[in-house]
């Protein structure tokens, strides 16, 4: 009769429980954190005790009688520097604030003071004889009011840096088209073509800075002299004046 050998599993050593019981990892993490806090507290007490006793290393120039004050002063200075960096770094990262261009207020004339009214003749009492009316001086005529100067368009003031020759006579806005229309004097047509292109380009750049996407130049009769290119960038000067497009 054949004897069949049966593989027997090894008996686990005494003192070990297999399989191991399940333990919640969050509970294990909490236990480890409490152990870390307890260890850090003990290390802190040990450092404080050694600092009071003067066992911690200090530089050679530090007085021996003040050894217990060296490391507290170093920690205080480091904390002050850290707070200063936290307060100074955010403003440096933001950079300077952008400058907002605002139109200057329209200069108005000073309020005129009312002219003095002619003095009324004194009231005479009934007992006094009536004064001679012919001897009285006629009242001074009121001075004519001076014409108030017309208010200056703020857009003209903003366009003055780009108009050194004073060629702009009037300015017209068309917000629906985001267009700025400049009414030019006849001196613009007398300029050389190169100067006309240079001046028109300077006006176009200034109009873009003021928030307008299109620029049109017209003469005194309303005929179109130049306009912004619809494809690409730059200004297109028209050889023959064309009627200016009406606003929508």
C-alpha cells in the first residue's frame, strides 16, 4: 500500500496573530501625530533647559554671561525679517498702477460780477423844498456784458500733442462706429504727401490711445481726405476728396 505524503503548513510562531487585525489608517495617523507632538514638546523643553544652562553653542564673540539670550534674539530677528518680507513682496509683485488718461476740464470764463445799479435819489422829507432834478447827474450807463469765450472741446486738448501745426479745426465722435472724425483746415492739403502721411499716422496712433478703432479726416466742406485702413493697419490718403460717410 502506497503512503501519500501530505504537505503540512508550517505552524506560525507563538506570539503572532495571523491574519493581522484591521486597523483604521486615520486612527494610526492620529496616534502618530500625538506622538510627534509629545516628542516635539519634550525636545523643546530640553532645548530651553540647555539654553538656560548655557550648553548650546554660541559664537566666540558673544559674552559668556549672556549665553542664554543669544538664541532667543536670533529667533526674534528672524521672525521680524519674515514679517517684513511678507509685507513688502506683494506690492513689488503687483508693479506700478497704470496711468489713467483723463480729459482736462473745459476752461470756462470767470463769473462776472453784476454791475452796480445806479444809486437812487435820496428821499426828501415833505418839509424840505424839492431838489432841482436838472442838477442831478444822469445815472451811469451799465457796461455791456462781454461775450463769454466758447468752451474748449476736451478732445481737442487731448489731440494737441499730436497736432503741432494746429491743423484740427473741430472734432466729431461717432461712438456707434467707434470712429473719431477730424475736421482739418486747408493747410493740411498744402503739405507734402510724406508730411500728410506722417501727420495722419500720428493722429491714428493718438486715436487708438483714446479708445477709437477708426479715424477719418475731412476738410471744411465735409469731404473725406483720409481714413483708417480696413485691412491691416495705417492710414489711406485719398487722392480725390470723397464725401464723408454719414454716421449710422
